[in-house]
C-alpha cells in the first residue's frame, strides 16, 4: 500500500519499454563490426571533406599580419598570466601565512606541554633528592 491507501500496479513500464514501443531510434552500432565500419567510413570521408573545404570564403582575403596558432596561444597565455599572477601571489601568500600560523600555534601548544612535563619531572626529582639528603 502506498501513502494514499491504494495498491500500486503490478507492472510499471520502464523508460526503455516505453521508448521501444514508441519512436524508433536511429544510431550507428556502438560495438563490434558495425562500429568499425562506421568509424572507417567517417575516417575515409574526412580527407575528402578537408580537401573540398576552403579556408576562407570567396572574396574575403586573409589579413597579412594574421598570427599563427602558436603565436596566438603564447599571447593569450602571456595576457592571462599577467592578469592572474598578482591575484594569485596575494592569495597564495595569505593562504600560506594562515597555514604556517596554524602550524606554529599547534607547535607552540605541543612545546609548552612538553616543557611543562620536563619541568614537572625535574622538580619532582629535585624534591626526591632533597628529601633523601635531609637529616632525619
């Protein structure tokens, strides 16, 4: 029984069942020989498509000072680094300072606890020695 007090149906179709009965799905085979043929056909068509394609439309001339991809990449990287570097340095400096400060505080607590233990043990030893040497 569900929250509304009625019995749920015995068979509820899944999305796969609904799609299988509905519109047909057209797609190439994903595995096996069908996939190899599909990719081989696409690979054979690519060089032909590239050779037929023109880099620029007719009537549009490429600018003489058009940079190549490597030069454009270098310029973009340089501009991005110029923008990111000041912010990054400040943020890294603040983050490192916070982490170092937290470690120093933790180390100081540990050192104080260790120093207290050493002093307590030294005082206890001194008291024991004094009591042994005291005249009775």
